[in-house]
C-alpha cells in the first residue's frame, strides 16, 4: 500500500466534494428538511456517486480511450474549466451561483448526486486515484472521503438548525464568507487540473514523436 498515494487520493476527493461548499449548494434542503429526511437523501446521493466513482477508479482512463474514444487529458482540461467557471461565478455572485446549479429538488437523491458530486472534477479524481494505486485501495480512499463528507455535512445541518433559530444573520454571514473561501480553493484546484491535463497531453505528444 502506497500511503502517500492513498492520502493524496482521499484529500483530493474530499477537497473537491468540499462539505462546506456542498452545504451551501444544498442550503435550501438543509433549511426545509428535517434531519432524518435530509440524512436519507444525502446517503442515497452519496451511494449513487460512490458507484460511479468506483467504476471510473477501477476502469481508469480506458473508459475514455476505448469507450468514448477521447483522451483523458481532454476530460481533465474540461473538468478544470467547469470547476473554474463555478468558482469564478461564486466569487463574483455568491451562493445563488451554486444553488441554481441543482435545479428542481423533485428527486432528492439524484439532485444531490448531480451535477455537483458527480462531475468532471470528481470523476477525474477517481481515475487518478485508480492510476496511482491498486483498485481496492483507490475505491477505499474514495469511500472514506465520501463518508467524511457525509459526516461533515450532517454536522453542518445540525449546527445550522441550532444556530439559525437564534442567529439568522450569523448563518448568512457564514454562507457568504465560507463559500467565497471555498470557491478560491476550488478555483485553484481547477487550474491545477487544467495544467495536469496539458502535461498529460504534452507527454503524449513527446511519446508519439519518439
């Protein structure tokens, strides 16, 4: 077991899922639903995401090269651009830029899983996790990251329910400050994804030339 690769995969997935930004993305559900209903919907959404991530971690970039007939580098660059746009919109507009991505909450589990959890960034991170370590450890690192995110979001939900009754303005200030800081982190990771995709593309060109 490569401990560094395992920890790096866990941290990358946890950072991309970002429970603080996710709590803002799901803020209307946090406000409207009771703890039990929100917990069930969140866990189902995470399970859907885990299945998708596990498939990409095990299959790797073969899904792109053999099935979709595209290069993984292109997917990394696109995923980085998507996250970069989200980060820029949040920094400029605020929490409304995140919540509008989810659309209707008619189907809670699906709306939680898509498009914020299962996206180009997290799918790309799953492929990278599988490429840097064996499949069981890659899947385990992803599972632990999802569990950590579930726990963190549920704690935020409980804290929100307690604090909002007394300090509604404090909650609004938290949403704005934490959201903008998280957006800066996501934007930085997005740029790194783009650069990583370019590196892979250039390495492929150099390999073809030789």
